[in-house]
C-alpha cells in the first residue's frame, strides 16, 4: 500500500461535502503512482470511482496529463509540412449507435498533405464498441503491431499514423481493467481525448458529449500551454460532425477576450440531408465503407464523409469558406485518391 497515495485518495473520496480538489502536482503524482503500479489495485479502483463522482477539475486533468506525457510514447517532429499535426481525440470505447467516419476524414486530410495522428486501444469497456483498430484492419491496414519507429516513418511518408495503447503506452493500457471492474468510464477516458503524443506543434480535434467536459478540456489545455483546438459535440462523443443536428463546436480564437468562440453549423445550409447513419451491424458498415471507396455516391456514408471532410479542410485552412471545402470534398471522393492513399499506407507498412 502507498501511504502517499492513500492521502490523495482521502482528499478526493471524502464525500460530497468534505472532499477536496487536488493540486496539479498532486494529480501528477496520482497519475504517476497509478501508471507505475505504486498504488495498489484497491487504491486505484477507489481513486478512479471517487474521482468520477467528485468530477475532475481542469487543474487535475492537466496534472494527470503531465504524467501521461512522461510515460507515454510520442512521435518526433516532422519537418515536411506547413500545418500543425492534427490529432483526433476519439473515445477509446468505440461506437455502438452511429457509423464512424473519422478514418475517412483522416485519409482526406492526409491526401491534402495535412499530417494526422489517430490513437486508440483494443475493445474497451464500458461500451465495447467498434474501435479504430478494427476499422483499419477491415481496410487491410493493421496498425496494432507498429513499432514507434515505424509509426514515425509512416507519418513522415504518408501524412498518417496511429499509436495503439497496448503497444505504445502499455502502462496506461494496464488501467483499462479498472473500467471493467468498476463498471464506469473513469476520468482517464477524458485524458485519452486530450492526449497529444507528439513533440511538435499540434492541433487537437476532439469530441465531447456534455458541455462541462468541453469546458474542462479547454481550460486544461490552456494550463498546459496548448493553444490550438477544435472541440466538437459530435456523434457519440467523437469529433464526427452530425448531420441530424446543429453542430456546436468550440474553437480557439486569440482575438477573443476568452481565447475561444463557439460555432454553430447547420448541414441543411449546404443541401446535406439531416440523417446520421446508424451502426446496425459491423458487416453492413464495412460494406458501406468499401462502397465509399469504389462507388462513393452509392454509399450511405457519402454525405457524412462530405460534411466532415469539408469542415476539417476548412477549419485547418485549406479552403477559405466551408461551401467551397464541401464542394471540393465531393469532387475528391469521386476520384480514386482515397484508395490510392490506402494503398500507399499499406505499401509503407509492408516495406521493411
């Protein structure tokens, strides 16, 4: 048992009226002791559920991210780009209700020479949803066995890469079992949305569900000196824009006194249907995903790919207005460029 960790546990777990927030340094120490196994399993489980009930503060999230930075793998700076690395913050427990579009978005960005990094884990409690690694594997791209060196080379040569939690951050992967045992997503799930495993300048594009989460992420990023962000109230907490609803998005804006502003984007303004595609079963989704690559306009995912690809290209600055970005994305999807990018990634993975 760690006596030091027990004192931190007593602070966050003392009840609704007597609990105390911990400092950034204390949160860092808590993160370190959980990652290194200094804290016992009983202590870790108790801390995670107590922290969830108390609700983390931005200062606490910043401190725990400090620990993630110390132990997690990070890719090195790449020089062959004019844009910050886009990092997609996507819930690790996957999708169960609506079809994911983020892998296509990542390919669209890479085609435009925008470096993009995704990260995720294996099948994860508590949702056990369809995760990124499974989607890429269905496209015949296995990203689960990459060495860090190969992940770096992949990014430099294709503008796309992926970090896999069991492979690249095994100490954090060991904490996944606590999701199963406590039956709830702990605040670590919010850290995963915010994790930026890159040594250079990056642009975090992350999803969220509840408005308080958006504020926590935004304030924690500010504490850590991360200035570029796009936070999307997307499908199932992902950064996939919705077709069925108005999209609420927080973006950095140094010209505003608050340092950020909200966007509200309506898909019907761009003649897009207000219907998100349900994830009825994985095989139907995979069929539609492959049809998007071969006969794009016949795929049920086409409009979502247009909406998301257009928004991301506009937000990053490739196009001056959203309407132009959407029209250009439509044209892009009708070419063979997505398939060519997939083949480039596959070729790089098989090259030794």
